[in-house]
C-alpha cells in the first residue's frame, strides 16, 4: 500500500507542479495586462481628444 502511495506521489507531484506553473504563467499575464493597458488607453483617448480639438 505504501509503495503505491509513494509511486503516485513521486509521479503526480512533478506533473501537478508543472500544471501549476503553466496555469500561473497563463493567468498572471491576464491579471497584469489590464493594469498595463489602462494608461495606454487613456493616452490614446487623450491623443484622440487633442486631434479632435
């Protein structure tokens, strides 16, 4: 029984860690992209307003 548990732990932990890192690398850019895009959008809007004036 313990051998089976050890086998599962040894094989699953690296896979779970890989999946965790992959999901983090996918999710984190989405979390930080709105923060980075807000100033760009406001700059574009300001440029459009200046062009209209």
